[in-house]
C-alpha cells in the first residue's frame, strides 16, 4: 500500500528528498529504482519518493509512518525562520543557505542506531560507514522484505548485549569498534548514558556531551554528531576535517589551528563555543551547510 504524506513546501527553501537523503547524515539509504529510495528507519523498511509537495511511501508492515517521517525530515519545523535567522547572523552562511536551500538536519528516530553509526564513523568515509552499519544489521537484526527488497532492522541495544563481544569481534569492524559499541550499550543499561530525546531540554547540551564522551571510543566530534542527529540538540557543532578546513579558510577570528587533524579537548571546546556564539541556537544547522560545501569542494578536487 502506497501512502501519501502532504507537506507545506517552502518557497524560499524548497525540500528535495533525493538530495537530503544522501547528505552524509544517515547511512542506510540507497536507490531502489529511478524514482524510489530504500531505507530502514526505526525497524521499518521504507520505499519513498517525492512528487512535488507530496512524499509517497510504502513500508514492509504497511504502517502509517506520517508522524515519524514529518519529524525525521523536519517538515513541521519553521525552516524559513530558522534559515533566515542563520543568514542574518553570518554573510557566508547566507550564501550557503541560498545555494543548498534543500539541506535539512535529519532528526533520526532511533538514537541508539545513530550512536552506533557515529561510533563507526571514525576514520571512515560514507560508503565504509554504510557498509559497517549494514553488516551489523544483517548479522544481528531481523529480516525485512518489501517488494523483493531485503534489508535488516538494526539490532536493539538489548540484542547487542545478548550477542556479546565475542560475536561482534567476528564481524571485524576494525579499531576496536566491537568493544566501543558494547560499552555504550552497557552504559545505557546501567543508567550512565541517557539517549532519551524527550527527557532532554536544550540546556542539557553539556550534560549530554559529558555522558557521551565518558563512553569508551566516543570523542568530541562523534558526541556532537550524536547530539545533533540523534538527540535533536541543535546547537551541537561537530568539528571534523571538513569543518576545520572551512573554518580556517573563512573565519579569521575562529580559534582553529592550521593543523586541524588533531585537536585537544580544550581547543575543540573553544571552537565549539566560538561557533555557538556566532551562529546561535541553530549552530548545528550552520555546521551542516559548511560541511556540505567543503565536502562538495573536496570531491571536486579529489581529496
């Protein structure tokens, strides 16, 4: 059964599904055919396409996923106001907002899967991250089938704990990722890490960051990615090599050193504080405009 999700399309910043899905935020999307995209969201295998101001979608269960999809794509957010606010604060961001008007920060429905995905993101490109996340799902998640498209749900943290370190080690995820994932699941179980978005006011950014970075294998950048995409903390500002390069080139007053490949905790925090002062409550949105522009430039230059 194909469902139709109608939404109010912005005239200034129109939504473009085919670009949003592959903006290197969520790693489980791929093309199904010329029009449809295949993805797994919170245990739902979904085929989706955009026709003007309508998202047409099917799921393996036939469930009504309108609420989840509206949240995921931020279709109810005041995007015009948010992007106008960002543009008014910074002239360079204003250029990028106009250039990448379709860009959205995905509000991912499964903060646990988001956490594991970004644990797996360290020293990896998008294709490798996608491969690792799919490998975990294929080995430990439930099978999903939609119109001959077979995918797998991402395993819950409880399933991960039942599987244990030994079976995870056999996946050869590299960089001791099997231990990092198990440790994160254990800290959630023991109440030391709270990934509940509903119980997390915006003022708790530093508390959330502290809980995340206390986990083995979660550094500042990964923690900020989880905060932004998994916990909907919009002031989170992940700093990776792309962001470091963009800040060094464009902002002379930013405390970004010339060599941004290794940042001390103190320097990283200085940069994030600078970004939050400059871009405000939606610093994470500005971050994604900078990231996308630098990523596009890097691909053009073959870096």
